C-alpha cells in the first residue's frame, strides 16, 4: 500500500512524502509515470526496474523518472519512505539544458546530497515555500542532475561484446548483494574478507567491482552508510558522541568525528545544531 502527503509546492514543482508499506519480492504490475521527478529515499530500500534493468534504491541512491516511462517495483526488505520532487516540463528543461544532456536514471547520493535532502525537508516544514523551499530544491536538483549527467558515467557498461555485458551484469549483482548486506547490518559486512566470502567472491573481485559500479570504494561506501545513520541520530538530538561511535562500529569518538567531517565538512556537534536548530551538550 502506498500513500502520499504533500509537503510543499511552488512554481513548477511539488514536494511529496511517499510512504510504502509493501513487503513482496515479486515485481509489481507495470506503472507508467506522468511527470518528471526525482525520488530520494529517506528510510528503507526497494528495487526498481525500467527497460528490464533493475536497480537497488536506498538512501545512498536516487532515481530520475520521466513521463511515459514504465516502472516495476519490488519490496523484499519491507516498506520505505521517500521524498518525491515532481517538476513541470519547463523547469525540467531549464535544469537539464533543454534536454541536451543524457542523464543516468540512478544517481549515487553522497553524504552531502543527503544533508541537502534533509535541509530541503526542513525548509518544507518552515512554511516559506516561495523562497526557502524553492532555493533548497533548486540547489539539490542542480547537484543531483550534475552527477547524473552522462559526462560523469563510465561508458564501459554500454560498449563492448556480449561477454562484456554478461560480466557487468554479474558485477552489478555482486555489488547489489554487498549493498544489501551492509544496509541490513549483516555481521559479515564488518570486513571486506568476510563480506566477500559471504557473497562467494574474492576480496579483490568484490573491491574492484564495487569501485567500478558505484564510483566509490567499498570502504568509502560503508562509511557513507554509517554517516547517514549518524545523521539520523544527530537529528533526533543524540548528545553522547562516544556512545554513538560505539553503536555505529567506529573505533572511538575521534574516529567518528574524523569520518563525519571527511564526508560532510562539519563535525557531529555542528551538524546536530544544524539539524535540530538548537545547541546540545556533547558528552
């Protein structure tokens, strides 16, 4: 079951929170989109298929949809909550250069984009939709569309022999399985060697495939997921960074702080103030 709640609207755009409570591994009947949209995951994960190409969508990825596109969805991990940004054709063309750029349908969401997503949601709740919300939305869209441009894509997946395409497909499946294990907090995901063993691959194969498919190393990606979880806790007002570091598997508070600063350019304390709007005492 799917429900939507309107968060805000402005000239050429709407912002909705979409909640899905489905729990099924099979693909849904086809759905045909009627708008240009960017969908970012707030919590949970699911699979999406377009043109017979399936992708895993979670807080580290977003997807772009266009009118007339046929989509199917599967929810093997349960429900999810997403933010859907729907754009008018005119606004879409202005942001994509009148359609001259070819865009990838799935985009990697780094920690800075996730923070921009959270800032967008805060602006939507502020009531200032004509300026604050519009400004946050345009900044987020500009970043995501820039990353989605084909100029940033590795063309190896669309060229070469049939054998090459089969190899890429196997790599994609391996990477998807690795991402799901990390998202689920599987014990084997605490290290490269046990994770590779769990997935039936060599550590070298897993590491190489992950970097090629995701554009970031497996180490960077795992830390990206942990930083996202830290943002959840900081947004909830978590005050004990030492306890948070232990919970998320960091060596200590200093390790947590260094990792968060590397991904976001801010300390956890500064992010807590930014996300909650109030100072909090760090223990």
